[in-house]
């Protein structure tokens, strides 16, 4: 009888484990959507990043070139972190396709991660290991853009962060 009681207690404790928390960090991210849900999230070195304070998308044409900006930010204890995807002075109109994320120069698409805390610490994509930005929906009529991204970014000292399973569905 005592063994049965101990076994039942152990089973009860096991059943009370934290099943609400996903085993796979990707499962914690919002679903990939294409309807203007105003979401932005990714994994940074395997840990979930959720945009909580600011999500933005912009698409402009000026001086004969297109510029695309997609970003998500969060604020934790006075430190602001931002993940950005940028197409700067692009000659062709942006389409529903894949773009390589390279160096932060005019004419390229690039990824950037910035930490604002009494200064700026920045990580940027680089040509040797280009990332990928996939635009799956660009709806200019209803004013939203959706897609996915993955990239590695380095700071000035060569430290690298990996951004995986990125997704966005943002209104302009």
C-alpha cells in the first residue's frame, strides 16, 4: 500500500510540471501570419525575442531609390534592444521574394541588432555570411508586409549573435 501511495504521489508531481512552457523555444514565438497582425519576433542565440514596445515597417521611394525598414524593439529595465531589417537605397521595387542580408551599405539589404544602454552596442550583418530576408506578403493597398528572416551579425570586436526563426507581419 505504501509503495502504491508513493508511486501515485510521484505521478501527481510529474503531472504538475510546467507543461505550459514550450520545450522548443520556437513554440513560444507568435505564429507566422500574412494578414497585418502587427507582430515581430525571433530567436537570438536560441532565446525568444519579442517586440514589446515598438514594431514598425516603412517603405518609401525618394530620389530614384526605394528604402525598406522593418524593426521590432523591447525595453527591459531601461535597456532598449532593437532588431532591424533594412533595404537602403535599393534600385528595384521590393517584391515578394528572398533578399540576402549583407553589409550595412547603400544599395544592400542588411540586418542590425542594437542595444541602447548609456550608448549603443551594435551588431550588423556582413558579406562573408549573408542572412536571408524572405518577404512572403507585400500588400501596399492594405498597408502591411509579412515575412521571415535569419542572419548572423557581428559587433566591432567580432562577437557574433545568431538570429533564427524570425517572423514579422507589420502594418505600414
